[in-house]
C-alpha cells in the first residue's frame, strides 16, 4: 500500500526540503541517537554507517555540492512494523564546481520514533556520484580499486 499525503510522508518530505536549508535543518529531524547508512558508499571508499556526529560532518561536506536539489516522485510504503517505511524518490541538481547535472534515484528504508528519524538507510547508484560529484582522476582510482569486504 502506498501512502498519500500522510503525516509520515510529510516527515520524509520535510527531510528532503531540509537538504536545501543546511545541516542544522536536516539534523533537527533526527533523534540524537539515530543512525544513517549508505550501503553503496563503501564501494566509493566513503563512510557508510554514520552516527549523528558523522552525519553532521558528511552534510557539511556534501550539501555545498548539491545546492537547490529538487526531489520528485516521492512515494512512501508503510511496513507491518509500526513507524517503519520504504520510500522512493528522484533528485536533481546542478553541481556548481563542474556545471554537471546530478540525477539520482533513491530508495530508502526508515524508522520514526516520536516523529523523528531514528534509522535512515539510503540506497543510490554510484555512477552519478562518480560522474558528477567526483573529479575524473578520483573516480577512476575508485573504479580501478578492488573492493574488499
């Protein structure tokens, strides 16, 4: 079942809008002990399991590369477990340093507690990150490096 204009969908929409308002706006939507995971970031050599302190540093680093990001196609799917959801959406922005168009389709799994994110796991394609958010040499080094699990 898909959610249409519910409180839970609004909470996720508030998060997406907060990415254009800065780090503090984003963090205000998370519980202090929340965790954020980016499973595919590991293949880029980036942190993939973040505490709120780690997430603050990540946001401070990345938000400048993704100004005025526009999210569309938001759909939220409730799970049987209370306050647990899957969602999908599309994001686009122009990267200031290169003028490249960053386009990404996201799938997220999240849990809420008292209206705040307590767990947020975001899946995305590494190719748009390599093509638009990283320098060509850095991207090639990542592509050439074997992944050790």
